[in-house]
C-alpha cells in the first residue's frame, strides 16, 4: 500500500538547527527498511516547516512505527493513496 504523509512542525520544534531532533529524523529514515517501509520520496518546504513523504508499506502499523520517533517533532497527517490509473482501473471493474 502507498501512503502520503504530511509532517508539519513549528519554528520552535524545527530540527534543521537542532542536532538531536535532526538525528531522530535521520534514524527514522535509515531504519525504514528494517520495519518494511519503502520510501518513494521525501520532499520538504523548509520555510513552511512542512515535510511530504510518499511511503510504501504492507500495513498502517508499519507507518505508525516509522513515525513514532518523530511524534514529538510536530504533527503528521497520513493517508493511504493509489495511483490515478489504479483508481480508474478499479472504477472500470463495476
């Protein structure tokens, strides 16, 4: 399953200039494969303090496990997603 997650944080919780917070993000990304997460992409809007993640996992539990170390850094909104073609193919099956 594919998931799109939007992580937002404030200036006060920004990890860009905080080595401890930055290490948590790096560790989560580096250990993603160990919990079965494939990262398709991570994109950021530094001035907006927003990160966008496209992840692949078998279960939502894996995604929760991936973001658990990052919970204190801000808020994360997670949605399962599919490609437009997969959605169109699903609609044709009626």
